[in-house]
């Protein structure tokens, strides 16, 4: 946990904490004992660079059949997506980093559950072939490619990216409802054991 002062206590154990954004020292410790995780929750500091770093590190630390869950991937209000920290409700540009990250990594499978500002789910593609057939929204390949092309052209124009997200959320996020996700999870549980 970063941005976590020494005196913070919520009743749960914190194995690794740092008051700032630098996590390198803790990553070295985790890697030195060759620790891997089944599930990793990425609730990054919602600036672009921090989110990309956290996603990259999570992919390195998750088990081959593990799951990464990413918060704040589908904000629906432009007032909460400023690229730099603001007091109050703030999703920052996690959505932008998340989409850029998964689009650049064809070895990954992902979907985004439409709940709580969007919960991204990332797995290794080899572990998720059933999901590709059963769950992902059906979008014409040409429409998908145009949405991705527009997304990539937005670059670091966060206002444009947010507008594209609102228009192409189903395509860019592989957006599913919580009910759809849970139904496929229940049906596919045996596949992941």
C-alpha cells in the first residue's frame, strides 16, 4: 500500500507500506522471495504514469492463472477524471492507462464489469478462452478497429479520450454487467482449477 502513513490502521494487516509513491524497495523484497499472487487489486494513485506502472508490476507478480482487478476503469462523469489529483471523488485517468495497457498486450484477456466506476478484470489469454466466446460483447470487427484507431489517435488528450470512452465503452472496455460476469464465472469455475 502506497501513500500510506505509518500511523494508518484499518484493522487489516499491511505487509508492505510506504508513505509516498515509490514502491521499488518493496518490489525488490517480493521478487527476492519469488512471491506470486492469485489475485491482485490495483487501486492506483489515478495519474497515468502511476497506473501504468502498477498494471505492469501486477502482471509481473500475478500467477499465470491469476486475476488482476483494476478499479476506476469506467468513470462516467468528466468532473472526476482530471489527470492530476484533486480533493473529493477522483478517478483520474486510470481508465486511459488501463485501456492503453490492455490494448498493447495481446497476451492478456480483459473485460470491465460495469460497477463501481468500472472494475477491470485482467487474465492471461490462455486461461480465458471460454470467456472470449461466451461473455465479450459482440462488436463488428471493423467498428472495433475504428474505435481502437480513434482511441490511439487521442494520445494524451484526456478530454478527447474521455469522450471516446463514453461513445465506445462497450468496445474499448469489453464492458459487461455484473450479472453477466458472475454468470460466466459460475459456469466456468471448473475451467480455472
